């Protein structure tokens, strides 16, 4: 499960590096409000890569936690792995949506 999470993180990073505008300091749309046809939330590229860094740290922390818990409680370790996989999948979906808007 953690190897799948890492692959999804790599895919998210590739989507971000390739799809987002690369000019320094240029804002891009993070959330677009379809009803009013305007950008609801703007941010810089640092916002996206900051969140990516947080997700990478979380995956590493969950991996260490799952390794520590595995011998005592296997179900909890698998639950941590499945939750990490779900969160990285959601981040991949969010990064694809952000790059498609921009």
C-alpha cells in the first residue's frame, strides 16, 4: 500500500511540475467557483508544492508508524496504509484538477 502511495505522490509531483505555470510569483487558480464563474481561491506555486511537501512528510510518518505497529496490531497497520493510499489518491485528483483549471 505504501509503494502505491509513493507512486501516486510521484505522479502528483509530475503533474504539478508539468502542468502548472512555471513563471515565478505568478498566481494560479486553486479553486474555481462554477456558479459565479470566478476564481474562489488563488495561490502561488509555493502553495501547491508546500502541500505536496506536507503530504510527503505524512506518508513517511505513517510508514514509520505502520512499521512500528505491525508486529503488535496488523489490522491497524493495514488501516494506516489504506488511509495513506486514499489520501494520496485524493491529492492526485486535486493536482489534476488544479492543473486542468490553469
